[in-house]
């Protein structure tokens, strides 16, 4: 297991590399070129610039989150082959810098969705919250809320330039059924698998968050059956998962420790996040401590440990604590606490099983 920390880049993150360096156990920075639009090639000089920044602190750059997939690929639009070729070129360029895992998602229009970015918790901290009844058919109210609340820090999938074209985006996805979306995902992966082999890069899909259809848009990676379908649809060791315990764990029906046990060998990247369920499908993100939420953090870590997981792992969203001003879910303090919790459980399991680390 290699511990990592997501960082949005110089001038684009409230957290500095120097701060991350002081969190015990972090070897890798999970990074991306956040200025790139989906479909653009990531140029060597741009990747090199990030490498120089990370080298100063001795961090690896093995995991990219995300190389976003162009809407034409998701919808099966006319230019998809052009954008797939660009994606392949980006993979080739990333391989030159030792990138081993590319996280991406195949969610239509939005990335993760929350109705409250700063929901107060009883301890005085705030966290991301989802209230089912607030998700209407029309997403424009939500889009306004996100734009007004995230000032200065864009949220993945909710970037102002995308939100400005919401109507067109919805039109684009109108004719795309769930089965067509599956077909388009399969087509995309089959086209890029040969390059993944050549470059030794694993593609690791991030589950849909929340794991159910929203705003009338289909969502694919929502439960164990979907994960099984996804992995057998393109049965290739380079077709992998980013197993996000909080995304799949937002649904009470999903047993995350069981999913980890079953598919451990195909998980390239683990996101550890805890979630508390409320009646009616509402949920709140909470601290990483097992008893604060419902996903079974200790059993999840145990499943990775006992499964011999040697991929990359990171704490996913944290709460906002100690008055920190940061990108929603991506502050320093609570994610650092999360790392210490994950490592505490992991190191204990190692010791109990007679390992020497
Ligand atoms: C992330 C996702 O913040 C998060 O929940 O895990 O936004 C993730 O980066 C994307 O879905 C991957 O494309
Ligand atoms: Mn995640």
C-alpha cells in the first residue's frame, strides 16, 4: 500500500506541498493539470513542470486524478475517435514520467453532487451533505448554489465554464440511455487498453457519486453488480477501479468491505471516506473514524490489508475543522487526521499479522 494525498496544484490549493510533507507516510501526490479541458492532450512540458515541483519534496507522481473524459466519448458523439486518440497521447506522455494509474469517471454532466457543502456537524465542524429532496429535475438551482459557495475553488464537474452550458449538456445526453452509456464506456476502454499495456498504466474508474441516477441522468458504477459488470465487460488487468468507499458507501445497500474483498486484485487506487446515512437517502460525510459513520472503515482497511493490496490509497474528502478555509472537502487538517487513522489501523494489522512494517 502506498499512501498518497490529493493536491490541486500550485496557486490552486490552500494546502502546500511543504505541509503535506509533514504528514507521516505520504509518498505520492495525486495530481492533475486542472486547467486542461476534457479532450485536450497533456503536453510533456506541462507534466514536466509538475514533476519539478514534486521532486523538490521527494514526492512521486504515480497517480493522476483525473484525466477527464470528453462528452463526445461519453455520448458516442461524432468526434469521439479524435478525443480517444488525444487520450491515448496523454497516456503516452504521462508514461514518460512514471505515471502508473489514471483515475477518471464516466458520470454524465456532473462529477460528485452535494446539496450542502458546509453542513454543520454536532462538534462544530462542517462537512459535505446530501439531501435527496433538494435534488430536483432542474439542476440550475444547485448550479447557482455551488457557484456562489465555492468562490475561488472550482468543484470537479461543476466548473463555471461547464455550468454556463448546462442546457446544451443536458441536450447532448438526452438520447443516451443507460445501455448506450455502457456501450460507450466499453468502446472507450477497448480503444485505450492496448496503449495502457504499452505504457503500463492502469485505468481506474471512479464510482458514481452518489451511486444512483440524478437529474434524470443515468449513472453506471453504482453497486457491486455494476462493478462486476464493468470488470468483466473489459476483462483486462489494466481495466481497474478507483474504489471510493464514500461514493459507493452513500447507498446503504452497498457492503464496501465485501466489494473490496471480492475485487481487491482489480483495485488500483483506494479512496477512503466515511459516510453517515440518514433516513430517506440523505447522508453526511464524517470523520474517518469507524464509529462516526456507517461504511465500515476498519473492515475496509482490513479487507485491503488481508487482500495484499499494493496499490495507491488516499483519504478522500475531509470535514472542515479548526476554521480552515479550503476547497470543500479538501482541507489539510481532517485529511491528515484521516491518514493517521488509516495508517494506525494498517500498522496495527501488520503488527498483529507478524509483518515488519
Ligand atoms: C473525487 C472525485 O472528490 C471526489 O470525490 O473522488 O471528484 C474524483 O476525482 C472524480 O470522480 C474522478 O474523475
Ligand atoms: Mn472518491
